[in-house]
C-alpha cells in the first residue's frame, strides 16, 4: 500500500515536470513574439515614409501611429501572458520541489528500516 502511494507521488512528480516543460516552451514562444514586436517597433520608429502591415496575404498601408499603438497593445498582452506563465511555473516548481523532498525522505526512511 505504501509503495502504491510512493508510485503515485512519483507519477505526480513526473506530471508536474511535464507541465513545467510545457510552460517553458510556451514562455519561449511568447518571448520570441516579444522580440519580434520590439524589432517591429524599432523599425517603425526609424521609418520616415509610408508604413504597411500584413493582413492575411495582403499588405495594407496604415498610419504609423496606428501601427505603433497596435504593436504596443500586442506587447502588453504578450508581457501579461509571460508573467502569468512565470507565476504558474513558480507554483509548479514549488509543488514539484516539495513532492520530490517528500518522496526522497520516504525512500531514505525505507532504506533506514531495511538496514536496521
């Protein structure tokens, strides 16, 4: 019975680790988007002439100010998503750490009983 509980905790720990990996991949994707947005804002700032944006398969002329506003809004959303993911990541890492400590403690106790 105790071994079943330990096995369940180990499986739960593996599940937490998978979730952490998934969050890290999502975070990396959003960080890439953030870099692209920053790059676009930087290029837009340098632009003196007409500005365009791509909508589907069409490039449409847009006001520079409208594009900047749109990109800044996207940047805020992406930053918010990154912060949310970081909070989830911290919570999962804490749970995983506590669970790992508990499992290791139980394993050491079992080994101590076997030696006695």
